[in-house]
């Protein structure tokens, strides 16, 4: 056991020396011989020319998000709107918030969602309440609820 650990330590040390060190032969060459970094972006008067789309992708963007659940009576609602929450509410219910995403968050995406609990239908049976999500004034997701609905409204902000 001790011998195996010693061998493993030596192999790891050799790997570190190989990865971090060098033979030293290249260390004496002038910096110009190693190659210079070349910009791939075109320049105008010595300034980098930036595409407007590149600039737009690097800025923060704020979205106005509205979650709605229809129906009547009381129900539990689970929603993700910046944070995860669960509430016991009276229907119809509406929740709005501003969500700001930086460029990295926009590339990956951030999910907003609402999962309504059951409500009594006109026939007396319980079924999911209808829900919708509106982003910047445009309805992006709508679920009619009922026994056949998806029972969830979910949208990814980019």
C-alpha cells in the first residue's frame, strides 16, 4: 500500500514538472520569435470596430414579467420569478416583477414559471387552474388548465 502511494506521488510530481516546466531551450529565444498576438477584428483609425449585435449581447437587459393564474376560490401556487416561492392565494392571482439579466445569464437563460394548484371545475371535479406568462407586454405562454392541460406555464428568458 505504501509503495503504491509512493509511486502515485512520483507520477503526479513528474506530471506537474512536465506541465509547468520546460526544457529551457525555448526560453532564450527573443520574444518576437515566439509570435505576436494578432487581432481578428478589423480596425478603423486604430480603434476596434464593434458590431452592434456584439455590444447588445454584452449589456444587461431588464424584462417585465407577469405571471397569472385564473379561476376562483383558493389554491396553492408555486412560482419561479427571480426566486422560488410557494403561496396560498385567492384566485384570480397575478404577480409581476422586473428581472435584469447580465450577458452571461442571457446566454444560458433564466427560467420563469408558475405551477397552479387544483381548483374546483364547473362539474365539481378538481383540476389545474389556467395560467399564463407575459414578458414585456407580450403573452409568451398560456395553459388552459383543466384535466387535460399541461398544468405548468414555463418560459426561458434570454
